[in-house]
C-alpha cells in the first residue's frame, strides 16, 4: 500500500513538472514572438519613415524649383517620387496599425477586406512604381542612343501621358487581387478556383512583375553604358588625331616662313 502511494505521488509530481515545463516553453515562445513582432515593427517604421522623409524632400525641391525641372526625365523622376511617397505612407499605416481579426459581416466588411486588408493599394503602387522605372530607363535609352528621335518624339505632353499610364496600369493590373479575395463570416482570406490556375498565375505574374521589367531595364542601361564607352573611345581617337596633326601644321608654318626667308634672300642677291 505504501509503495502504491509513493508511486502515485511520484507520478503526480512528474505530471506537474511536465505541465510546468510546457507552460514555461509556451511563455518563452510568447515572449519571443512579442519581441520579434516589436523588432519587425521597428524595422518597418524605419523603412517607412525614411521613404516618407526622402521622397517628401525630393517633392519639396521639385515644387520650389519648378522652372529648373521641366524636362521629360525630371517629370518621370517627380512621378516616381510621388508614387514612392504615397506607397511609403500606406506601408507605414498598414504595418504599424493593429491587425483586424474579424470584420463586420456586411458590404462594408467585404469592401474593407478587398481594398484594405488585402493591401491592394500598396501592391498597386508597387506595380505603378515598377512601370514608371521601366519608362524612365527607356527614356534614358532613347536620349543616349537616339538623341534626334528623343528630341522630336519625347515631349512633356507624352511624358505626362506615360505618368498617367503608370498609375492606371498599377491599379488595373492588380484588380485580380480583389477577385481572388474570399470574405466569409467576417474573415478575409484567399480563394483560388483551382491549384492549376494558381500555378499558371504565379508564372504569369513572375513574368510581368519581375522578368520583363528587369529585362527591359537591364537592356536599356547596358546599351547606355556601351554607347557612352563608344563615344568616349571615339572622343579619345579624335583628340589623338588632332594632337597628332598639330605638329604637322606647325611644321608647315615653319617651312613656309623658311621658304619666305629664302625667297627674300634670293631677291636680295638678285638686287645685288
């Protein structure tokens, strides 16, 4: 009987120890996740603040010096700055605001799910920013490699059309993100009609969002570098040829003077 009591007491103490270990483990995990959340929010705050401050400063300079920044390139840079400024601000609000666990089961909740919880605006601005970067690289490509065409075809009016197109492209392209949202029982989630469609869309989005823009920008800037190197080499050759021809000209002048002097001496001898 005593052995049975001792065994039961031992079993109970072991169970209590295991329970305490589980509680401690869960507590440490909870504290660790909280610290991780705080660290992430701090990083998000630094990134967003730098984005707002830096792009806001550029916008301020453009607004105070309008007459000095009327070229096509500067208009595209201004558009890029405005897009990034709005995106940095929305990024700050989204990342630092509390998480919405449950939305009201109404049309308003569905709208909030698709427009805000889905981060549709932020991702649309990312796409618009990428498109504007592509337009900037192509504009610089034509300005460097085809300056005559650039002067006649790249006007301020067309630059404004390109700026508007980058905004429209971002928000229209990202509409698929609203369609695949699923709002049920106050919970906002994702819903693909089939895994195959999800894989196809993944490849399609990779091509449109990364591969094609990156390829266009790489082609533009590599072509610009090669053109500038070619011009630099041609300029060095032209300078070398000019320097090489200068002694010949001086020799011609010296020879001409000598010839004149010799002729003058001959005339003198004839007179004598």
